[in-house]
C-alpha cells in the first residue's frame, strides 16, 4: 500500500507571517499534476483571507527542482486534443490566481524551472534563484503552441526580444543568465537561497500591508493597461492608506524611534 505522503501534492507551510506553498512531486522534478494545478487557486485564496499572512512564497520540495512544469505522464489522458482546452483552463486559473493575488508573492527557484514551472515563477511578484537554477520554456521543442495569455506575464518581466529568445530556442538559461535579462531578481548559493528568501519575505511582511497593496495594484495596472489605468480605483487604495490605523502607527513609531507594528487596517 502506498504511503499517502508520497503522492504528488502542493502543501502549505506557515512560517511566521509567510505562507510557503511547496510543490512536492520529487520523482518527476516537482511537475504539477492536475490536482496540484487545481489546488493552487484554493491555497492562494486561503492565504489571502488570513490577515496574519503577509507574503506568499512558491517553491519546490527537495533540491533538484522548483518545478519541471506540467506532469507529462498525464498528457496522454489530460492533454490530448480533446482535453487540451480544459487543461489549459486549469493552468490558466492557477496562473491568474497567482498573478492577481492581493499579497506579495516570491518564487524561490532552485534546480529545474521549466515550462509551466517558469510561468508560475513569472506570475510571482519577485523571483530569487539558486545558482543551480535552469530556466526554460521548451514548448517549441515539444511542438506545443504556447498560450498567448501566458506570454503576457513574461512581457511584464523581460523585453519582447528576450521573450522571443526564450520561446524560439527553448534553451535552458542559467540563473546568472536569467538575472542578466531581468528574469530573476537575485542569485544566491544553494545553501543561502532559503535564508535570503526568508529575509526578504520577513522584510516585506514587516511593512504596511495596505501600502504594499496600493503599490502592487498600481504597478500591475500600469503594466496591464498602460493607456487606460483605472486611476480612480488606484487613488482609493492610496486614500485607504492615509485613512488607516497603520498610517497613525507608522507616524507614531517614527517619532518614537521604534519599529512599527502594522495590522493591515
């Protein structure tokens, strides 16, 4: 009888004010099964509803992979021509949930980060990589048409020319190469990655949640709809900051020369 803990899963771990979502399918380099794709929007929604959770980190179990993307062992049944649209919808729901998350998100990337795995990382706000990371979208090597909805987040991170290089070649890029093109924010030794991600996540978590939300929504709006951003809604987010208890706390903490204790209200 199989041990349930050996089954592929996307598990949630809480470390202080940070929720870690860990893809655990190590025999297949943490590739996402249909169940894992379906679980991601639910887990993100749960984290969004918990006020004590300030940052979400996405990563992979073990030391070999962030995620190799979709679990190809399911392709014969889940990604045939008859089911391709359904499978793409499942993927797209996961990407959208991550990209539209109200809380800051960080991808902690080590080892293989391929295809849908790289798309998940791109949908996060920030990406921190181990020197072991290899990043690729090998769609052209597999004869897969890459969904245009998934190219948009890529273009929010890197230039069109770089996106074409990634998609045309299907090449595997090292962490250093990815950092040079702006695909990742920083590169760390394998031993230092987890601590570096934790340090950044805690730094963000200590700041005012409403201020971060206003910044996140504003940046995303100018990237998504640069010609027609909804400035009225963005102004309301800024106004909410000035009307908040956190703004009072921030001023008092500054005057009293102490660290503020923000509540997100």
